[in-house]
C-alpha cells in the first residue's frame, strides 16, 4: 500500500471514490432483504476488499460507499414468510382502523368541554364532525347517511384524528368508555382496561415490517383475533407485499447511527401494490431526513403497476379481480383514477407539516412504459376532475346548492362506499381539500410531486366559472351523475403493457394467476 500513501490525500480520495462507485448504485430487493444484504445494480456482490487492507484505508474510506452510491428499494414479495406476515399485518391493521371508525360515534358522549376544545385546536378541519359526535342522534345520523372519512383530508390525518378523539374521550371517563366498548358488538373488545388502552394507543405504524413484539401488541389490541387462519397462498390467492418505503425504513433503522448518517440517496420504487396505506409511508422517513440533512429520498410510484390499481369497493386483490373478470368492461375505470392518485399527492404534500426538511423528499408519478397514455389520462380525467371539484365548491359558496351539509360538501355523506360494483357513488365531485391547487403546483413544477410525463394543462379560472354558471340549477344528484360521465369511461392499455386484467393478475399469487375467475 506504500505507493498509494505516497499520493496526496485528495488524490487518494479520488481513487477511493472510483473504487466504490457502482453504475446504478446498490439495490435491495426481496432476496437481499431476506438475506440482509445489498448488491450492485447489475446483480453482482459489492466489492469492499480495499477497505480491509489496512486501518488507514479503512478510516479514510469510512462511509464512502454509502455517500457515493444510491440505494434502490422495491416492494417486497415472493418470500412465503414475508407474504404471511404481510397478510396478517394488513388484516389486523385495517381492522384496527375500521373499528376505531365504527366506535367513533361513542367518543362525543364522554367528551368534556375541555376535551372538545383540545381536539378542536388540534384538528380544526374536523370541527363539524366533532360537533356531530356530541349530538344525541349521532349514531342515527351516521347510519342513515352512510358517513365515512377522510372528509377531504389526507387519509393519515383522519386516522390520527380518530385515534386522538378516542384517546381524549377515554381520558374523560375511562370506566364508562371501557364499558361501552365491551357492550359495543361492532367493536369486539372485552371489558378489559388494559386491552382498551392497547386498542386506543397501539403504537404500531403502518410502514412497519412488524417484529414479533409489534405483532403481539397489535393482536392483543384487537382481542387476539383468531378468525383469520394462516392458510395457504392457493386458498388466499392474493399477493400481499410490504412497500418499498417499509423496506427502506427497516434498513435505516438497522444501521448504527455512525453508519446511517453517511447514506446520501435512496430511490424508493413502489413498483407493485402493497399493504397498510402505502401512500402515507413517507411519514416514516421524516425522522431519518431530519437526522441527516444530506439525505435525499426519491420515491417513485408506478402508475400501471401500483397506483392505478386501488379500488375501495374490494378488500383483496383476488376479490377485485374476480369482480372485474365477470364484467364486460375490463379496462381502467376513470372513476377511480383521481381518487387513487389524490391520496398519493396529498400524503406527499403533508410531509412538510410533519417535519420533512425542504428538498429532502420527492415523489415521482411514473407513467412508463407508456407516458403518452398517462398524459391522455391526466388531461381527460385528472385535470377535468379537479376542475369539477373547484366548480362544485364554488357552487356551494354561491348558494346554488342550498342546504348542502359539510359532510356532503366534503364527499363524506353517501360517499365512497360500495353501493354496487356497477355504480360507484360519490357525493358531487369532491376528492381532497387542496387537491386542485396541489395538481396545479405539480403541473407547474412547484411541488415535491412530479411526473415523468406531461400532465396536461389545468383548466382556467374562466373554464371553471363557465361550469359553475352553466349548471346553477343542478342538484347534488345531478352533479354526481354528470361527473361520472368521463370520456372515455374505461381505458385500455397499450403495448408493451399487458392488458389491464393482465396487470391486475400480477397481484394474484403465481398459481392463481392462471385461474380465470
């Protein structure tokens, strides 16, 4: 090593960087995650032999490989143990949130004025809902009108609101609240104070790849549910995956502090559907970006392999595929596009308020390998939908839709629930508060969200005003019905993509993919 040390340190550093630099950086796929190893983008092992030659080189090269190379993560699938863990976690975590929403109606009757004031200050956007919770006919209203969240907010904000409301209500009268949970058959919780506290304060985050202790906490919070057998992949038929963000967060947590702060760039490739509200998983990266201001995270969501797929009417990919296979129209449904993409956009917009440093995080909507088709979809569907939301909101402000409640205005009443497969129902044209502005910022390059295709031009204020004035006599039902008349209503894929049903079939487990039902 003597000749190397004859060189100035600046030259040695250049040699070191050339040695560790890998085209495409490092990757962590499912195999690498299971084995606990990274590899080069070309599939080869990472060569770090030079660092082991002597202590001086080891000290001078400390952390250099992580500072030089990006690390790309993808969704985790294919491994049976991960599949089983993801399936259990998805079931328990979704049930936890469903049950919180079902018993939310109980929260108001235990709230003191101080508790109400506290929640009002924490979540001013939900004041109308808080007021409803304190009325005597809250359950009748909820049942009759089919109210459900997120009432125009990023879904993670609504989930936080539910948890906080139940926690505050419990603190006002623990014994009475605990008793009501035991009597509430929809909650399926025993009269056990410890379990109630676990249900209300469960600390497992949606981006977790849960440890045995975290799974035990979640199972205890849900009353040790035994109604989901492990089963086999053939019985279940669906692929259950952890998000790429979950894999990245797990990786960062496992690194010692002295190593983690050397990481400079993560590419988080959400190439397939995954579990547990993946659009919100960027929140789990906030602590690492705050710890390391030099860290840059580029999160990419594949529209054709992931974001376009979600359908709130079905619980599992196999259930969705069966329903779609039975229908004549088998393309991408225009009615779902803006709602699905809106969740990703709004959750990304939320990160700044959650403490994400400026320039640390970006989200790319990936339209490859048919970016031109994505441009057509954005022009015909997304830009139209957000313009209709603006017109809907302005019509309410002008009094054209007299007597419209906050719940109707925000798409919660008779909202996105499963009326039937053939007729998805929306209240008016409302998606998320601030979504039109977020799409405008994205279109004009002023957002942390971007596209690798042309998203089209937003409608002008004049176009929106024409829509308002032209339809002054419309009822809420007319707005809903006319909004649903997208042109086209269904989108077929283009080469080199498989058919839309072929894309959905990728969310079924291998053998089941060949079963045509």
